C-alpha cells in the first residue's frame, strides 16, 4: 500500500544508509524528490508491485483524497506545522497517484499537470508578469475570474457560465462561498456588509414563519436561504462560514467533553440527570473554558 510501504533501516543502521533502493533515492532538490516519488509510484503499480496499489482506480482513491485534504486542514487549524509537513506529503502522494493512473490510461502525465498550473499562474497574474499593476486583492480576484471566463469562451464553442466551474462535490458552505465570490467577481454583490445583514434578518423571519407553519418542505427551503445569507454576511465581513462553523463545532465538542468529565467526577451519568441539571453542568463547563473558577 503506497502510504504504508516504507523501507526502514535495520537495527543499528543509521537512517539514510540503506543502499538497497538507491534507484528510488531523491537528490534533495525539489525536482529530484518528486521524480523519485513518481518512480516509486510507478514501481508500486507495475507487475510484481503492491497488490493494493495495483488495484486502485480514480474512483476508489476518492475517499483517500478527501481524507488527506481534511487532515491537512486539521493541521492548519491546530497550528501543527510538523504535522502539516507530513500531511502535505500524504496529499502530494494522492496527486502523484492520480497522475500515474492517468498516465497508464494514456490521458496525461504528472508533468502535464505541473506545466498547466505553471502556465495558468503566469496567465492569471498579468499584474505581476508584465501587465498593468493592481493594488488590491479584490481587483486581483475580479481579474482572475474575468480571465477565466475569457479563456473558457476561447476554448469552447459554447462559452461557460460564471458559475460553471464551482464543483458540486465540495461542502455546501464552501460551495455557497465560492458561488458568491464568483458572482461578486462580475459585479453582482452587496455593496456592504450592512445590506447583507438586512437580507439575513429577512431570511430569518421567513424561516421562522415557515417552521411555525409546520410546512416541512417550505421550511427546508427557507433554512437553505438563511444559510446562504449567513455565508454571504460572513464573506462580506472578511471570513469564511465553513471555517467559522468548524471552529464553533470544535468548541462545542470540547465543552461537552468537559461537561461529561465534570458529571463523572461528581459520580453521575448523563442519562440520570434532568435537562435543568445538564444545563447547570454546561454553564460550569463554559465558565471553566473561559478560565473562571468553579461556582
């Protein structure tokens, strides 16, 4: 299996002194290490290689790609840069793996993907590579989207729409954020956060009315509109709703775990306590979280 098959030095042998696999050793440079990684993946996929790696397809690797992506995000959120270094390597492995599969299918090679992104970065940053200068991040974002749309129109007989490039598979809050960013890139946006907050109040009122009316289908639609408005308000305030919700969820998990610990220390279980008693423990956990003394 690609991630787990490592060649460890024998007992008493210093790391890096194993010469049995010199053909797969990198030279320490970025290009050399990536070439060595690609060579290892090629060997794992060859006859006589790893049965697990030989069995994989683009589709079967999908959950691993998602898992590695989220593990990178976790390391970023936790500020664990040693872990981030390792997880970025695991994510890179997934990229190399998919490129290897595509190469075997005669579709493209890893070098084609690297070349494509290199060319794209130069093309999408004319303000850096010889074009008129831009002063703000918003100007850069708007220019990026316009260049992207123009390129799509040049390549296809039927030009792509502004929102065609937003993947359907990304988490819903992130997808809403990207949809809003792309609409903003062509000038369809609120002028300021205050307008977005007014829309948020409107959607909150409509969602409340739908829920109280007992119309499940209508309530679900209105809750969706409300969430979309929350994402918009967060975006205009300068942060992403996905990240905000992730942090809040993590905070609630830690607080609930602290509450469970307090309950156990007092010789109780959650099941035997009333809601009022649980609320009391919740407030104690909340106070402890903020550094307060136990009441």
